[in-house]
C-alpha cells in the first residue's frame, strides 16, 4: 500500500518511489536551476500572447465548482493556482514528474493560501487511480503523452465531467520551432492540437475546440535573434542557448523568414480542446 503523509496545511504527499520511472527530457530540464529559470522567463514572454488559465476560467466560471480537480503536467504550478482560485476547486491532484518543479508549486500554493492538494510525481501514462474527476486540465503538457492515453483521460472523468487540453496547433510558430529542435535533439515527434482532435474523432469521443489565435513578435532585431527568441528556443530545445547548434539556429532563422506576416510578426495558434462526458 502506498503511504501518504498529511501536514497541518492539508497537503497529501505521495512518495516518488510509488510512481516514478525515467520520464521526458522536459522533466530533466525542469529539475535544473537553468531550466526553471528559463520556463519562468518563457512564461513572462508568452503572457503577451496567451493566458490559458484566464481562457479556461472565462468559459467555466459560475458554471462549475470542481470537487476533484486533476492537473496533468502542471510544471511549477503557476497556472494551476490561478485555476484553483478562479474556479474554486475544492481538492486538487497535482500530477508532475519533476521533483524540483512540484516543490516550486508547493511553495507557490502555500504563499497563495491554497491547500487541500495531493502532489503526485508521475507521468500520466503511469498514473493509476480509481478516483473520478469532474475537472481535468492539461496545459501545454500533452506534447509527449501517448495519444492512446486520451482514452484513459476520458475514463477518469466523472459523469458530466470536463477535461481541457490547451496545446499548440501544428502551424504555431513556437510549435514549429519545437519541431525543428525535436528532430535534432530528441529524435521523436510530439503531438499537436490536430493530432489530438484526430484521435478523439477516431475513438468517437465528443469534443469542442476553441481557437486562440494571435501574433508573436520581437524575435529578430537587425537579423539577429533577440533575447525573447533565445529564451523560447532554449525552452523548446530543453538546453542552454549556447548548446544549440548553429545548424538548428539557422533552421529557426529560416522559419522566421518564411512565416513573417510583415513587420516582424509571426502566427501564434493554439487551441483549447474541451472533452465533456
């Protein structure tokens, strides 16, 4: 039996040994100080083009008040805290394989007075529980989760439950940067919004899609990469800018030239995919 400990703040901690195995390159990146610093800078840069928690809350505020909320791949938890407070979630299971990232979430949640949370260090594929959830989110985390696990996601939903998957479209500029880096560094493809929709249709799972379109700018100055571009590239390559090869940087530069919509702007296309049981 898995042992849990509960502290006076109302937290439930589940030991890593109960679930852990080798996970993604992203987990290792988050476990490094450089990685956590990069994702923090990355989130600040992306705040100008997206706000997934606000987008989700705007659609469900006043309509649901989740009793059991599961956040899949919550990272350092900034978005999770916003959703918990915005929707008044009563209990949250925070699923994140990175120890350092989940530790950051613990600090953040406590500073915001958010309790009644279980920290679960596991990949979604290894996560197993009979518990049903009335609300589930996956914000920028389904890139490396097996598409077949979408059936598992659906089964975890309680009757009338809602699952929200926020993910980049295949035509999004950052996703295309990610694709370039993955071919070289990870040698494996990652999912996009279109892949998820196609799989849900194949399995007969009903869903709705809300497009979140905008523009990305400030990536080049005098034909050189800006600090913003370097931060984004470091995040999607899961390594320091200095460790990204010249050939990969050249391909990213070519992508910018190819997709420039005029005046240094590039397509920002992501989707909120909502599954209702």
